[in-house]
C-alpha cells in the first residue's frame, strides 16, 4: 500500500517540472493562472501525502506507535515506512505548517481592505508596491518620485494598479504558502511570482503604449530599488527576464493542442490529489464518527 500512497505526489511533482519549463511560452495572464492551478494541485497532492506518510511512520515506531496505529489503519497504511522517508516527511510536515502560519500572519498584518489610494512615503530609496487586500493601496517612495519623470511615474502606477485590479496579492499568497509548506516548490512559486509581474508589465504596456519605455522605466528603477517583504513590488523579481520580454514581441497564444495536453495533465493530477484527500477524509471520519 505504501508505494501507491506516494504515486500522486510523484505525478504532481512531474507536472510541476513540466509547467516550470513551459510557463514563459504562455501569455503572462494565462501563465499566471496555469501556474496557480498547478501549484494548488501539487500542494493538494503533497500535503495529504506528507501527513499520511508521517502518521504511518509514527504508527510503526516502538513504544510510540500504539497511539497512532488507528491513524495508519484509517489511512490504509499497513506497511512499515522506511525511516529516511518517514522522518523526512514528519520534519517537512511540522516545519511547513509553522512556516505557512507565519506567511498567513504576515499577509493579515499587511492586508488593506479599505478603499485605497496612492500614498507617497518619505524614503530616499526608490520603491513602489501594492499592499495586499481589496483596498488596492499603492505606496510610492519620495525617492521614486524624485527619480522618475511624470511619464515614468505613470508606468509605475499602471503596473501597480494592475496588481490591485487583478488581485495579484492572492496569487502571491498562494506562491508564498506553497514555498513555505513544500520547499521543493520554490522554483514553481518563483515562476508564479514572475508571471504575475509580467502580467502587470503587459498591463502597463497596454495603458502606456510603448514596450521599450516600460522596459526602460523598469530597468531604471531596478538600479536603485529596495524590495519590501510580502508586498507586490514594481522591480522586485526577475528584472532581467522581464526587461528582455518587454523588448521582444508579446508571447503568442499557444496552440490548442498544447493547452489541451497541459490542462489534461492538470486534471489527471487533480484526480490523484483527490485520491489523497479521500484518505484524509477517512481520518476525519475516524475522529468524528457521528
């Protein structure tokens, strides 16, 4: 039974690798949504797997297993789990939970749900970011205002306005939670954050009408930029790649066959993730038989 328990996780990780290699071939908005769904699916397969393996491992430890034997029975894990797998899963489960709680606390502390505006903060370093939440509160530093002319400031505001309008803070939260819970997902989480920034870059191009000027503004700010933690920052991630993308033609819409294959893989992995969640439902039933 044990090998079948980790199959969904292995398939989900293979999907993560595939999407990681393909995301730059997609238009930014489509890439962000595709990577987000992939991250959710992979976490949905990985977290239950880690819990199942961890509790199954504890159930077979002498003098300790009696207290967890009913968990293993509920999950259907009857084979002894090798220590190098079980202990690693247990450590990942505990540390991942702690890190995820910290991410949520940071998000709640920064969230700004009241109707927002553009605020200029007195700071010599140039930066611009959008606070998470429904308010869409944008903060520019006085250093940024002094560094950029009016047209360049309009690019920054268009970029940050896109973050607020499309609620990119939710994408960022998913990326941060995934990286905190499953460290192996950090590359995929970085791809998600990069796609979100590219999405906002293209929104700025749509509003300002000049790809090279947006690229110039981004590079200019990046030379002096500082990045606030937990917020969507104008020049905070992947600046060389974003500038290069802005200096090229927009990514074309992919062929339908490619999209069909990609989403078929995501759906298939979702089914396997549901299989793992079904195991966790067995635990809930055991805890609450009524």
